[in-house]
C-alpha cells in the first residue's frame, strides 16, 4: 500500500497569523506584565509600612526616567487588558 506522508498540523512557516491570534497573544503578555506591576505595588506599600527612610529611598528609584517609562507601559497594559 502506497501512502503519502502528510503533516499532521500546519507548520509555522506557512501559517499566516490572524488579527485575533495576535490580539490574544498580546492580551496574555499584558497580563504577565501586569504581574510585575503588582510586585511594584507591593514593594511601594511595604516601603510605606517600613518607615520614612525606606519610602524616600524607593521614591528616588521610582522617579528615575526608566521607571517612568515602565509605569507608562504598565498603565497602557492595564487599560488594554481592561478593555479587552
């Protein structure tokens, strides 16, 4: 019996991504990114609980320009995840 070998599933080289699959992946990635935002919130709240010196130390860290970019991306992720 002569059988041809056919693939069981489409390969990634021939698969064309659809907008729904891209948005689904982006939704999952923003959810993962929001987890890091929750960690930043816990650090900030624990710094408040520890006292003035710890709070001021973390405030210096959070006022860095890279932290501001991080929080902007975090707010975008939050609103995208919320609206999705």
